[in-house]
C-alpha cells in the first residue's frame, strides 16, 4: 500500500524547479541550440523534429509548455496542437500563417530572440491561474503532480474536488 507522498516521490522527475517543455523544430541546429540554452536555465527539455514525433511525445507525457516551429516537414503544428492540454508558443518566419488555436499563447517571429523566449517561459511558469472548469492538465506542474497522485491513490471513481487556497 502506497501513501500519496510515496507515490509523489516515485513519480517525480529530478527537475531543478524549471518547466517541462517540448521543443519542436525540424532544423537540428536550432532545436539542439535552444534545447541546450533552456536546459542551462533549469528547464527539462524534450525535442521532436516533426509533427509525428511531436504527437508521440505529447501522448507519452504531460508538458508545461510546447514551443514549436509552425512549418514542419510533415505539415504544420496545427496537426498536433489542436488538442494540446498545455500552452503553446508558435514560432514562424511567417507569423500570419499561424492558425488561431486556444492553446497558442504567443506567436514569435523568426529569428527568435533567446531573451524573449526566456521571458515567455518565466511568465508561463509564474502563471498559476486555471480557468473555471479547467482540467488537471491545465494546472501548474507542481499542483498537477499532487492532484494526479491523489487520483492514482484514491482511484479514478473517487470524487476529487480541488479548491485553490493559494498554497500552490
């Protein structure tokens, strides 16, 4: 029998307080360069080079943020962000092409300023507001982990209600 705390300790990543991000770009130099920068800033970065790989990564785990080039070899990012449960930053050399989706929080024009990208990550990390009727996936990572652990211990049929008292 596991307690809630045991479950949390078993499943928690060794993140250094940063966000868990999916970075999608078909240019290996850009993808790996931005990933290295973001990792140095304490974020856990997963990468993908096309829509299919991005969809697979999104199916594998939860992310706090997706940063994606809009045009990819197998289509546009619209293919995998339509149902994305986390905020998305779209990047494009032609920002007018980026389709409006509820998950797209910002559109950056190429070339991307690393300082602007870091500003966006900081703003996203500090945002802890979940819209009324929001989903567990919309919670900040630390709160989401606690709620998901509670659900895992209590079972999916147990009624779970979360009230934000500001402690998260």
